[in-house]
C-alpha cells in the first residue's frame, strides 16, 4: 500500500502553505494502526475550531473531543450501526462500512445548538409579507456548523494527521444514541463527527471540476451550466468513482471514456452546456 507523503511546509510562503493544506485535506477512511496523539495536538485543533465564523457570532456549537479509547470505541460502534442502517435505508448510496474507524486516534464531535438560531435575523411579526428569515436561519445555522468542521479538518491536516467528515450523527436515531452515550441533551445535534488518525495510504487527490467550469466572471455563463442529464448520469453511473478515486481529473482514469460515456466532455471541460440554453 502506498504510504502517506510528509509535506515540508517550512520553506513556503503563508498563502502557499494554506493552499497546500487545503488541497491536502482529504476524507481518508483508513488509518494507521497503533498510533497515538497528544492532548496538546488535539487542543491546538480545537483552538483553530474556536476561530471559525458563525452567524451573529453565536458560536452555536460545542466540541466533544474523544481521546479515551473506551469512549472512542463506543462512538465507533454507534457509527458502525449507523452505516448498517444506511446500507438498508438509503440503498444505492455508495457508502463504505465504518469498520475502518477502528484505528482512529481521536474523534471530534461538533454538537450544534439550534436554540442559537434566535440570534440570527428574525421576521418582525408586525410586518406584512412572507417570513423570509426562517429558511435563511437554517442556512446560517448549518453554514456555521460547516465552517467549524472545515476548520477542524484543515487544522488536523496541518498537524500531519487526517480525518473524515461523518454527517450521520445528524440523523435522529444516531444523535439519540450519541446523546445517551456522551450526555448532551438530545435537542442538540451531532451534525459533524470527525474521526482523526494517521493516514494509512496517501489519498492526495480527489475529482474536482475544472476551475474554468465553476468560475463565472462577472455573471453566470450559461455554457458552464450543468445540464440535468449530467446530474442524472452522475447519480446513475459515476458517483462511486467521483467520490472515491484518488485522481483529480477524469481524463486520468484509464477507463474514463467508458465510465463517463456521452458525458465525458461535460465532466472534463470548461463548458458542460455548449448550447448555452437553460433547461426549464
Ligand atoms: C456536509 C458533508 C457531509 C459529509 N458526510 C460524509 C459522511 O457521512 N461520510 C463520509 O464518509 N464522508 C462524508 N463527507 C465527505 C465527502 O464524501 C467528501 O468530502 C467528498 O467525497 C470529497 O472528498 P474529499 O473530502 O477527500 O475531497 C461529507 C462531506 C460534507 C461536506
């Protein structure tokens, strides 16, 4: 198995260091056995989490850091059960078994506190018209949780560790099991669970859309719009490969033409919609 490369960041400029950490942040689902991590390292990751932005600076989350092997194994057991349910109840999703979590050195659980949504803009009851704020409060809340999870993953990467991002704790059954185990009220929600470990192999890359396909300068370019057929094809045929293959571009796959079919150009070029027509 290919070993993880260590990155020498010392000699680089800050923006290059940040960019390299961002590129190297990967969802890794296999960790090296028998490794340990210090509390100082975990606290330094938590400190990076603390500086994440939140709507209205509400800091609408807490962080449960698990480094006790007994508690870790109990959390892992909950996620192994969660993945078994996923295979049955969300059939078709290319999930991997959570058994890989066995070599996790620590787990960060971001526990969202939805009560803090009151801190975000609220519709004035005396005002006529629809409540535009309720739905946006949800966006602000979940974006705040996403921001902290991203900070954690980046800080973990900067420490030479790696992590995954498990969202299954947001499902009520899994959240209930976690709240029973860890002692938080079940109206809080474990929206993000980040198992941390030393990477067993180098997963340096993952498919990313070409930069020119997703950047729209000064307005939305209709030729860059992804047609519905492309999305349908992704769901039907491509999702497991785009999710798990260790390459940035589909062109680098030996079986790219076969896998991408008529949508090869759409997945590899800047213009997935050459006609420039939007579908209704
Ligand atoms: C909101 C969100 C939820 C995710 N949930 C899971 C999850 O439950 N299990 C998992 O293995 N990966 C999960 N991921 C990781 C994605 O599968 C992964 O980011 C994506 O495939 C790209 O791979 P990369 O992170 O290595 O670049 C999640 C990512 C995000 C942003």
